[in-house]
C-alpha cells in the first residue's frame, strides 16, 4: 500500500502524538495519505533532473511577484496625479520600499528569462510532440500572459519611460488590420493615453492577468499530470529504470534549490541596480528617447530596419511577422509529427533554436549600440 | 461483510456452475448486493448475496441448487456502470474483491527511507530560508506609517483679545496643514478651547505641578508653567473624540458639555458627569507679548483612562 | 546511448565536470555575493554580467582574475567584496568538484573515485590551468575583438559606398551588419579557446582516471551509490547547522540592508547633515561680487550660443537609467 511507504516507519508500541492523531483524523475523512501519495509519488523516468526545474521556478516567481505586488499596492495609487509620487514615496520613504520594488521589477525580468528557458527546454526535449500538444498550446498562452504582465506593469510608475514606451507599444498594436484601432482605443481607454489608460492597465495587471495566469497554470499542471513527464530523450531502458525516482522528494528538492537560487539572484539584481524613475510623464517626450523593456529591445531594433519602413513595411514587421511566428509555434506539434525527441537527431529543430536565440541576442545588443546614434 | 473474489468458482448445493465475473455494489450502503456469475455455457446470472453461504479466496458457496440459480433472469450489463465511471466516496475502504494485487515496482532509488526524509527536510529548510530574509523587510514596509513621528510645531490660533471674561471657555478655530505621504498638502479645520484662568482655576488644573509634554522618544519638549494664566484644551472629547461646547448647565453652572454622550467638564477640565474616562486634555500653550496664542497640536487616544498621545 | 568510456573525449570529460560543478557551487556563492552587496562591499556598476560569469567559473578563474586586473587594468567591481566572494568560493568549489567528480567517476567512467581529496585534486588542476590559460584567453579575445570591430567598421564603410543609398547604409542595418561580423569572429575565437582550455582540464582528469580502479557493480548499483552519497550520515547535524547559518545570514542581511534607496532620485534626495559654515562677512561680499560677475559672463555666453544654435539634444536623461548606468556611479560613493 502506498500509504505505508509515504511516511517513515513508526514503531508499533509508540503512542500517537497529537500531530499523528490529527493526520489520522484528516486521512480518514479526506484520504490524505492516498491523495498525497498520488500527487507526490509521480515516477520520473530517468529520474529527477535540474533541467526540469523551470516550471516550478516560474510558479515561485509568480508567487513572489504576487506577494511583492500586493505589498506595493499598500502605497501605490493608480491615478495620473499620484502614480509617480506614490512610487517615489515607496522608493524613498517607505522602509525597504526600494528593495521590494526592485525585487518586483527584477522579478519580472527573471520571469521572462525563465519562461524562455522553460520553453527552450520543452522545445529541445521535444516535449511538445504527441500527446503533449495541448500542454504546449496552453503554455504558449501562458507565455502571452507573462509578456502582457510585463507590458502592463511597465506603465504604472507613470514616468517618462513608462508613458512613452507604452505609447509606442500601443501604437504598434494599432497597426493590426481591422481590429487594430479598436484594440488600441480599448487599451488606451480613449484616443490618446491618459488616466483611462493607467486605470485599465492597472486592472489588467492586478486582477485580470493574475486570474488568467492562475487558471491557465492550473490547466497546464493538470494536462502535465495527465500526459505524464516526457523524460530524457536519450538513454536505454536500463539507464532510465535505474535512475527513476519520484517527484517527491528529489525533484521537489531540486525545484526548491532552483527557487532559492533565483530568489538570491533577484535580490542581487535589486541591490545592484535599484529602480530609479525618470521625470514624471509629460505630453512632450523632451530629451527622452522611448524604449521598451529589455526583453522587447530585439523587436524594437528589428522594426528600425528600413525593410519595415512605410505603412506596408510596418504592417509586415509589427503585425504579420510576430503573428506568423506565433502561429508557427502553435502549429508546431501538428507540423512536426516525427516522434524522435533526441535534439541531436533533429537538426532542423536544433538549428532553428540556435538561430532564434542568436537573432534575439544580436538584435538586443544592436539595440543597445543604437542608443549612441539616436541624435 | 462477505467479500467474494472475482474469478472465484461458484458452487451450488449440487454442482459447480461457473465463476464470479462481476460484483455489484449498493451505492448507498457501500455493501456488495449481488454477484454476477458466468454460468458455463449459458450467459450470466445476477445472484443476490442472500444466496451466498460461504466465501473463501477461490470459492463462493451458494445455499441454493443450480436449477434455482439458472432460473434467475439474465444479467443486464447496460443497467450498470463501473466504479471508474461514477464518483462514490471511500469505496476502496470497504470493497476488496480483487483476487491478488496489481503492483508497480518501487524504484531502487526510493527504497531508502533516510534519503526520503533527508530531502524532505532539506526542502523544508531551504523553503524556510527563502522566506526568512524577506519577512523583516516586509514587516517594516507595512508598518512604516503606523507609528509616525509627532509634529511638534507651534500653531497660531488667535489673540487673547477675543477672551472677554476669566474662567470662561472660548473656542479658537484654526487650520492645520497636513501632508500625508505623497498627497499634496491639505488643510484641516481644528479647534481648541482657550481660557484666561484665575489663580484658583490654575491651582485646580495644575495642582501645584508644572505640566510637561514629551515627544515620541520621551524627551520633554515643552512645559506649561503653572502660573501662566492661559489654558488650552484640545477640542476633542476624551471619551470618543467629539467636538464639545461651553454651555450653561441647570445645576452645575458654566461647563464644557459634549453633545455626543453628554460628558460634562468644569472649567478646569475635570469630569463632572458622563462617560468620559479622564479630564480634558491640556495642550502646550504660549502667549506672545502681543497676545498671540500658540499651541502645539496634539491628539490623544480616545476612551482610555491614561493619556496616550497619538498625534 | 552507451558510453564508449575508454575513448571519452577530454573536452567532454572537462565540460561535464566543470558545468555540473559550477552550477552546484553558484547558489552558495550567490548567497555570499548578496551579503557582500548588501554590506556595500562591492559595486559592480556596469560589469555585473561579466562578474557573474567569472564567479560562476571560479574553479578556473579564481587566481586568474587578480592577474587580469593587474595586467590589463580592467575592473569588475570596486570594493573588497569581489576578493571576499572569490575567497569563499574556494572551499565551495573544492566541495562541488568533489561531489561532481565522484559522481562522474562512478557513473560515466565506471571507475572507483580516489578515496580522499578528489575535489581538491581536480580543483588545483583547474585553478592552475585557469591561471595560465584564462589571462591568455582574455588577452587574445580582447585583441581579436578590437581588430574585428575596426575591420567591420571599414567593411561597412566599403559596403555603404557600393550601395545606391545616398547617405550610406542606414544605421540600424549598419549596426546589425557590423555586429554580426565582429560578433561572430569574436565568439568563434572565444569558443575555440574555451574548448581548448576545458580540454586541457579534461586530459588532466583523464590521466587521474587512468590510474583509478575500475568499479565492479552493475549500473543500478552505481546509480544508487552516487545518489545515496548525497545523503549525509548525520542529517540532523547538517540541517541544523544549515538552518543556523541561514538564520545568522538573515540577521546580518536585516541589519545591513539600507532602509532607503542607495540611488535616490533628484526629487527626493535626503538633505545631508551639514556643519554650518562660519560666516565671514568680507569674504561673502567679495564672493557674491565674483558670482555676479561670472553670472553676467554666462548670460552673455548663452545669448551668443542661442544666436548660433544648432539643436543639440542632451543624451542625458534617456540613458541615465540604462544598462550601462554610467551616471549612477556618481551616486554610489562608498
């Protein structure tokens, strides 16, 4: 019986402690031991791996963002007249406010990095193939939610950087044919950005997106359990069997170490570069050159190419290209039907992944270099 | 409860008629109600448990002859669903009809209990050590505005020329500038009761001792000298904070009267009647040569016997 | 994929061990780094990423870094924090290399790990190789990058002359082209040299393995053995000590963490406690007169400039908060 195995052996003549009696009380009514065993004793073929930690790390980062975000809401006000002042109040006056804000800011960057890492791991391990197509698609939806989190949160401090980066970003969305104008006006809450924009972005960032993320993450976890972990892509049956262990405790422990490392890294980043706001948002950008968050920089630079100049060019670059890429990703499990999961035997997949990563890196660095030439 | 095992042979009083292929449960009582016997050659029969005499691991003994059993109506599978298709709580606790067990091997690495407990505890330790560093900053973060320092500025409230009689309460209204966090500076209307006091009244109020006022750290910031003939009382009633008035009372004469719960104080601030827990709160007061009255605005916790300053 | 153990390439050996050991050590090193940063002992400014990589690869870089700082006058971060972090990383690396080394010997090489001090044995070899090789790599890659950047500049110039654009290749395209050229050259050289360095380490470890005894247990036995190696004999002691150290570090963190931001904005700088300067009437009169004179001169100059105006936009605000954070160095005086 699983229940006997999941707890350490108890000596038979030992009086049950209060805790043990409480556990027995719950177990009788809820089936606690069996439920615990079913949830935790998931066998991982080939054993627990450090490569698998990114999913749990993402959940951890989300929990930390929710915590720090809630704390920030104790002092932040989403009105155009007080957003900047209240954010400055947090940074300069509230005890350790600068640190918690820094944690929230760098945590969002960490989330994007881990999402890319997680997607890359799934892609390279071929864990999007049958029967995990739905998992992959829900995952892409989660990716979209994470990016939208970053985009909506960026506006909230209401300084020049926030305001103008959002303005440019929404203008890009406006280029979508047919529904572009509607979407842009919906997000802006009007023809131009202002208080309505801030309110809408705040609601999205604080209520709508967290609810969506929790729902999708729940679905993602459920689908993952139903499909079972894919496991490593190489290894003889003997090797896989020898290394098999359960999700608990070994994978959970690895997940926890990963979480601890990410936590420490975000603290380090918050200490290295605390959040410093620019001047308060103003209708005139003045000397400021709008720029999105670092994880959008590659795309920002791409749109600077003359290839995407002019109305048709803008449409191609701002709408057609990203949409086509996302459609390709969604369709990936249906296009790639080869059951081979070993990345070294999937040259197209490997080269595509390397190419995309190099492309993103290249254009991000190019964007940074380009700052020198903005006059 | 009898637990006839699936696949066990079924024996009537006279001969062996077949084997148990299915077991039917009563969903309310969670007890086995029937067994379904596959009769050699002629389909299945549903047999009530009442017919069962003895159950062993591989044999079910019925107390009826085979003819009676064979005369039972044939089993209708379409009238039933499996226990996987319907949610019946705690079913496995009561029903043990599977002969033998279905097993999955325990991975070799999981066989060590020490390993299991070590990583379980290690995980808990790391989890604790992630939460610990941020606990204190979060607490301080949330508590920042709760115990704010006192603002001990002197505020001009009016001129003593407004006071026409001694030992009579005169309300001085003034505006206090308040800056809360990042909000723009706002003005609040406040009032204070000032009296020009006779030596007798001063004696009743000070009882021979100067009144000291301290800041948040306990350092004395001002002393109301007992011979200065001016008194200032905070405009908030110490009972629950209402603004009170100076009135003529039928029996008690000229008094401070709080309209909310009818606390009554004399000119010295002492409680004459009503639910007030302490006397009126005196404020630091000074009068310039030109008669300008200044006070330090303070507020005290309402409803307590001892005076606890909050603003 | 059956391992051909006898012919495992030295690069593979070196990389497998280094990669695993560096990742094993980095969570612990990161904790020390955060403590050092909280205490204000180290300021990374712009080179945070590079500093991370160097601390990550500390088995090979620990002694190489002071050499590089001395030889090439580069800075990774001011303050004594970085030497402290490197100092702390030595025992961490020895432990990590020991753990990873033993695992590797058992599972991949099917050899009995030498009884004691495998960690130290691998560590001193890595440090020695790194001390000679890493500054060499640094020097070569720096030079190659400089040359490649210059070459790509001139190539882009040529390119733009051949284009039909009147003004030459547009900025974004030009940056992309140049970056691709010198980036790929530089990366290629870096990767090749890194592989060589790792391979040297791998050869050294392979020589160690050659004199080790082969191990007889079956595969499952080996796996279980290295897996259980990670369970300490006295769990309670280990976990209690870990908790204790964690609590101490948390207390240190709480007392050291600055209550308000170390990088205040212009709007809200805390007024420094200033000693009132002694008032000297004659001096102040003459200094005021001087100030008036200079102001008058400035106004004259500004008016001249206005007349000859070409719009020169300041590059100030837009980059002040950027990744390079050059301005913030002015605010973080220790």
